C-alpha cells in the first residue's frame, strides 16, 4: 500500500471519516485501501476475541453457542458463522498471528487459512504447529493467503510423523458420491473424492470440457454447463473418438523427496493442482506409471522453439507449471490450468516463444496487459517487474517456485507401464 498508510486503527478510521473519496488521487486511493486493511484487521481481531468469550460463556451454560450468536446478531449465514468461530479458535492458540491481524499486517484470509489447515489434526500435531506461532506469523506477513495456506499444509506434513499417510488413508475412507433427484426432476450429484481419484477424474473432465468448448467455437459459453455435458460424454461413452482412453494423474515432486521418500523443508510433493500427497503415494505411483521430464534432459525435449511457432507447446506449459501454480501477476490466485500463456515481448514484435519470454496470465490480467497498457519485464531468474501505464512500478514478483526445488513432472497413466526413472537435468 502507500508509504503513508497508518498502522493505528483509530487514526486510519479518523482519516476515512474525514475525507471525501471523490477527491482521491491514485496515491491516496492506494493509501486508503491500506487504511481499510488496518481498520478491518482490528475489527476482525476484536470479533475473534468476542467470539472466544461467547464460547466461554456457552461452556458455562450462560449463552448460546458462538456460531448461533453470529447467525442471529451478525447477519451472516450459518456457514460463515462457523468459519468465524474456527478463525477465533485458531487465533486464540496463535497470539503472534492474532497480533499481525490486529495491526493490519495480515488479513482475515490468512487467519482462515491457518484455521482450515488445523481441521482434523491430532492434538499433538496441532500443538506442535501452534508452538511455531512466531514463525507462522512471519510467514503470513510475507505471503499471499493462498501461499500461506500451502505453507501451513507443508509445515504440518513435516510435523506429522507419517508424512501424511494416515491423513491420505482417512481421505480414502471419506470418499463418497451421492445422487438424488430434486423436486424439479433435476439430478443432484455430490462427491467427496480423495486427491488421487479427484485428480484423475477432473483432469479427464477438464480435457473433455476444453475439447467441447473448442469444437463449439464460443469461448464465452457457460463452462459449468459444458462440463456437465462433458461428464455425460465420459460416463456414457458419447463422442467416443474424443473420449480419453486412460485417466491421468500429474504429480510434481523434487528429486530429493522422490529419491529418499522423505519430506524436507523445501519439499515439492503435490498433484498438479497443488494438493499435497504423501511421498509414499508418489513412490507407489512411480512404480506403476510413466515418468515424463519437464525440463530439457536426456530425452531431448526442446522447450525453446524460437519463432517456429506462436503457441507454447505442451512441454513448455509443463515447464511453466513447474514454476508457477497461478497467474504470474502479483496477488492473483487464478490456477495455472486456467491461464493463457503470455509473451513478455509480443510475438507480433518478433518476441520468441521461448521460456524466458513466457509467463502464465489469467484472462483478466492478460487483457490488462494488452488492452490496458501495463508493461512487464522478466529478468534472469524469472523476477517479474510489473509497471502501470504511467511507467510506475506496481510490483516486483519473484518466481513462485524456484526451478531448483521443483525438478520433474511425473505422469501416471492407468496402463501398467514399467517406470522409467528419467529425472530432468
């Protein structure tokens, strides 16, 4: 935010009440958002303290449950009330995180990420995580809520003695699919799928959906409606020529974790959508799958294709996915698989289709760059500098995942092939 952003919520609120928004210039508008963050953080922290007190009163039989009080007095849904109750409980065990929220250093989404990460943890693991309160708070202040949520999950995996094996088994036990016919004759489907199954199902579904959208030629179509048709095709065998003949699970893992089967501080061990899985599951999948390097290696896959083609090829998209989970634009959480590949130096101005000229950009930010006049510069090491149309630096963004930490993209197909241990160089 602006350099003059107030850290005192009373001063920030006073400024908000005294000024007319209609007279803000760009700098003051940015400052004002910082003021809002400070005031909101104070309110969220105060609300958490009140929620904790409500819980204490309920335990003494003097009040209704905290969530019920939120529903009645805060004007929120039951789901939101339960979320606020979970947030309060997490903050009660993490005073450093609570303090960071109170002074506006982090937002409520950071606190919610911590609360969500602790759901269904054993008491020992939860206590070990909260013992790291100062470090957790420091991580939150330098991360987006999405990055912080993943950081919490990674930390928890290191604290779990079995590296998440028991949790993975619990997820399998909780896998369910139910259906019913609604009052208007529509079928309702509800599913909870363990990560491996979910990845296989949705990779196939995404591919079929994309094929139907492309065949229809209308990019503005309601993708959720097309996805329903795609599911029907996959299940019933419709459009069999385009139907996948094998499910696919894509895994990202660093070489040390793959070789040792043990997590370390900078382990990468997750499905393509960022869902963590235990190293033991990776090793099992490697024993029955095909390993495909994503970086140029002994197999001779060419990632830099220069001016020979405009569209990033499959190998390049894999390499970019190994370095980015989301849109590269500062603070954007749009998943990589929903992004377009942008040329930093435009193709029309002789920009090559090479990795050092490509980043993932969601549709909104891609439009902002091309039609909005925003400028990007990608330095060696993939630090991205984003400039506003007036040439003022908006943000400097380091690479999301250092290439040295994420080595290979492993693909498991349900064909029973022998594993080929061809790690990327």
